[in-house]
C-alpha cells in the first residue's frame, strides 16, 4: 500500500509542475503577441 501512495504523490507533483509550466508558457506567448515583430515594422515602413 505504501508503494501506491508514493506513486500517487509523484504523479501529483508531476501534474502540478506541468500545470505551472502550461500557465507560464501561456502568459509568455500572450506577451509575445503584443510585441512588434521585425517583419511587421518592415511592412509598415514600406507603405
């Protein structure tokens, strides 16, 4: 029974780590969308 409890704890820790990664990766991608890309600046200067 103790062995199953250890695997449950390890699984929960991995799950929490993945959820935190997903949360922070999502916020970083949203911040990058707001930044001006070099290709956007080139297109704007051509018009």
